[in-house]
């Protein structure tokens, strides 16, 4: 690897904060030019597009030979060992509704392995960061996953795919199986934010299916660096993962299929 990850992290943090400021300034403005994508439930705003164009411009300026995968513009393949994976605004449904749970997610992979992750929540000014092998941090303070081992004391998060109304593999069966055994369930609306909340111990675990790489690239590394385990539970429904501390994950596995 021929780049310095620490200095690259500083750049990615600056980009996330810059994009986050644009998102904050447009939040609840009523002028988002909302459009639909794959289904009527899958929306995009002008802020999503502006955020991604900002990230593409900054990555291109500093790392012109790196490839980029973005949610809105797809893959910009420069046949590089480095791939930036960006979700410029994870939680667009929340953002378009005026709900304050949304994030900027930036991950960097080297030869297919994620080596750097940044997730920024503009409304609450929470900055989650990780470099592989160096731990995970929230606003500069090291974080760790929760230590609970009993489901009945645990609060988990999940989500549902955009085509939940037409595809029977929609996670509702998993929820109905595990919910009676939990202290609580949360549906935050941003996979990146869910993963970071697990990393910080605010949530005890999380699972979801139908995800894309840009949803989870940065967040998975942050969870792993905080001591969490991330496992795939099926391979026919996009990215389908579950995460928690190792002992709790064993119990979650009894219900998530």
C-alpha cells in the first residue's frame, strides 16, 4: 500500500464534514427536488446528487488514479487497487421527511479489503472513524461494542428492503421470530448509522438484508475495529449481514435466517 492511511483519513473526515454542512443547510428546506429510483419507496434528492458530486471531485483531485463506487453515479473504474465506496447521504427517506437520522459514509478499499471508514452524522455532529488495525473512534474517543450476552436485555436494529411489498424475502419473518425475545427493536433508517451505533455500544446488535456495498463498507470496518463480529446470513438477497459482540451474535443467529 503506497498511501498514508492516517493522512488519507484526515482528508476523508474533512470531505465528510464539508458535505455534511451542505446537507445541514438544506435540511427541512422544502426545496429538495425529490425523485424516485428503483421503486416509489426508493427516493433521491438534489442534495444526494450534490453530495456525491462533491465527493467525486475531491477524491479525483487528491487521488486521480483511484476507482470510485458511488450510490448515485455507480462505478468509476480506473482499474486501481484502491476503491472509494461512498454513500453521500445514507438515510434519504429520513432526510426527505425532515427526520434527523442521516449520514455521510466514506469507505476505502485496497485490493478488496476495507482499510478506512468514515461515517458522519451532520445533524448530531457525530464523527465515526476507523483505520484497519487501529481501533474505532467517535469524535476522537475510542469506542467498543456492548458486552450484553442476553437477548432479553438487548436492543437491536434492523431495516427492510425497498421491494418489501413485492418480494416475500423481506425480513418480516426474521423480525417476528426475534422480537418477542428482545428488550426492544429500532428501525433507524440508515444502515451506516445502525452499524456505528453497534460499534459505540448504543445498540447491542443489528441485522438487515438487501443492502449494497456503499451502505455498509465504512460501517462494517468501524464495527470490526470496535470489537464486533459481522457475519453474512444469506447470499441471495444483496448484502445480508448481522453484527454484535461474539456471544450475543450466537443467540441472534438462532432467529435470523
